[in-house]
């Protein structure tokens, strides 16, 4: 059961939220204590909520001072509330065992909820490429639903983070990468610029490329990524051409490698690259011991 606290004009709300969030959180809003158990996460929320050092610091702050900025929620048809902004604050409150959290309840449309959620998080420090890509893509789709599109929209979206329309557009394209390749971008195994090029590959080509990359230690260069994209556009990209490009003389950081398809002939179809490597190294160790006898 929610319990109204007071009608309040939020001070300097533009310092706490950005963009459309400022319009949504006007002085007529009421801060209400709602049960944390009634709060549900935002569908496809693109931003990490990690139980790390920063989260511990936030929890300590809330323990000492309480929740200074209310979370933003909207009612769910199935009951309870959907969390639009304040995922980290809510998580910290759960860690502390709190039962309620101060919230502003707004009856937002799906598009307004997406825009507000992205605007409240896009300026976070140290966002992963995947977070920024998915957030920009979600907001762009929401704006399209509202009849807004084109270069001006991209410029406006980048304004909050100081990025140009072209950069925003490239991040939106990055969101079309498969989860496996996008994870490699987050881990630094594939550069962001290379990721922009690979986003032009079909889903089948991306899956094939991921499999090929598991069988090599080649560092994917910008030139290689562009070659892969161009081969895809010409319809000539397959596993063999991928291996040829990755093993080209322009490779940097390349070590001797065997195409993974040749290795997989000796293993079950569901054997992971890590398992195959472990078995091969063990067999080589045994062979070396016998050779030394």
C-alpha cells in the first residue's frame, strides 16, 4: 500500500534528471513511499546494475542520509510499478533490507518511459559500448514512434553526452551486433570502430564470424573489419573468406593458428573452444613427455 508523504517542488531537478525527465517531473508531482517488493525492473533495461564498490558506496550513503532523490515509476497493468529511473538506488535499498523507497508515480506511455529512462542514465561515467548502443537505439525508436526522426533527432540525442549525430548513429547501428560480438566489444577484444563495421553483417554472418574468432588469436584491425563488411555487401562472405581475411599479411598481433573447423572434426559438436584447447594442450604435453624419454 503506497503512502503519500507530501506535495513538493523538487529543487534543482534539472541537475538530477535530464532531457524529457525534467518535463515529466514538474512541481505538481507527489513523492510517495512505495513498497520495494511492488517494484518491477524496466523491460530490456540496457544499463548495468552491479553489486560493486560503487554500489557499496551508494548503499553507505543511503544508510547515512536516506534516499535523497526519489525514483521514478509508472503503474503496471498487472499490478505494482515499473521502475523507469532509479535502478541503482532501488538495488542499494534492497541490499540494506529497506522495505520502501520514496518515488514519483507517473502514468507514462511506453515511449515517454523509454525516453525518460535513457535520459536519466546516458550521462553515467564509464558506460559500456553495449549500454550506450542499446540505450541510443531504444530512445531513437521511441522518438520515431512519436513522429520524430532524421538528423536533427540524432543531434539532439547526442547533445546530452556531447556526441555528434554521426557518432550516435554509429552506436545505434552497433546495437544490431549479436550478443556474443557485442560482448567482445565490451571486453575490448573487438574495437568499437571495428564493431561499427561488423554491425553491417547479417545475423548468420555474425554467428559464423564469432565461431571463427574463437579459433584464432588474431587481433581484428579496422582494415579487416572493413574487408569483412565489404565482402558481406558483395555476397562473398563465408567462413573460409573470413579465415582468409583474418590470416592476411596485414594482421597485427597474429600468432600461428589452425582454423577452428578443422579442429572441431575431432570433437563433439557442442565442445567449447576452451575445452578443445585444454584437450589439445594436454595431448601435446603427453606427446612432449614421450618424445623426451
